[in-house]
């Protein structure tokens, strides 16, 4: 079944919906998941009210795709370039219990001007009751190998981040980017209130984001060897033009990522990384 686009804040988007009330909205710009609402009417992703929807800028919130570079770790624009390009709405399939939308992007003259490699990227967004799964698949369609980093930069909505705890990273190797410090995480759960920016070796078991209103289970593919946890805190939030000064209170980024050891993809080879969010 083909996906029918509609206008979301002036930009084309597609929507998945289940009979029970769960829904999901994905912008074609960047194949960017903008909204995930469960059947109880609760929005589970944070989208900044000040996010730019101009068809060119990266969108603040939701789930941006960082590829083929993470952050400023390389010569490309921050977090790569695919989050700033228009993707194609490819297909929708499923039944009353589960729906999947697929969006795609192929290398072209514009991408080769930035990054001289042939690729085919697909994002499959699967909606089920109280569950969202986002899978990024990358194919090397060229004649030579190339390497990349990747992340699904999920902004999770919270009632108040100072009342939230993230469980499951105790014992993981951690690079604290705020303090430029490497150590093993000793805390059984993480708390937030000031700027937090850390890259963890991804644990084998799912994480749990626990807050008074409920718990979200967060899992990721083994191909995503790191988990990034980020909250700007009040000082940085006040400096970001596309985030309200108090926006840091309503969000926590927990990202499935492949950073420290880039993927080397041979011609004709394929890589996939995914993140799954499940409301318990």
C-alpha cells in the first residue's frame, strides 16, 4: 500500500494509526519521526515548539537520523546530512495489530557533492500497541567500500526530567563528554538536572526510563554498540534558539548509536540498526 502524505506544520508527512488509538507521524524531511502517541492519548516523543519546519534545517525533537557521521566527528555537517534531505514515502503494510511505514533515500548528485559514495538508505517505522520500532537499513550500492557512523537520536518526552530515572547502565563503560572523562558507570540509575552528555557501551539488556507516570522500556540492536544519553540542562537549553528555555525539563535523549568503531561496508553489503520503545 502506498503512503499518502499530508501537511504537518507546512511540511509533507505520513501517518500510521491503529484501531486502538496508537498513532505515529513521520516527516519526509529527514525521514524524521515527529510524534508517537499511545492509545491512552499520551505523546511519548518530545518535539520542540520552536523547531524549524523550513524543509532545510534539522528538526529539534522527535527522532532525527544521524548518518553517516555522528556529531562533529568528521568532515561532514553535524550529524551527517540525511536528516536535512527529503526522503521518499515508499510503502505501508501490516494489519490491525501492527503497521509499518517505509521511507527511502538514494544517493544522487546532491549527496555525492557532500559525500562521494553510492548508498541506499531505508527507514522502517513499525507501530504496535504501546510500541514503536525504528529500523535504519543501509546498503552499499557502489563499487568500493566505505565507512560510517550512525545514531537514532530519540527525544523521549518526560513529565519532568528531574523526576525521571534511567536504569540499566550500571557497569557500562562511559565517556562523559561534559567533563571529558572515561570511567565505568557505578550508579544503578541515572538522574538529571544539569547538562548530561555521555556515550555508553550499550548493555545487552533493555534500559528502563522510570518516572511517576510510568515506565518506558528501551532496547536496541547489537549492531548499535553505543547508547548516547543527552539532556542540555537549563544553561545550554537557554542558548539553543530552537528549544524553549525550559524545554530541557520535558525531554531526555536516549539514542541507539554506532560511534566508536565505524561500520566498514563492502560493495553490495547491508547494515541495519534499530531501536524499540515499549510502554510497560
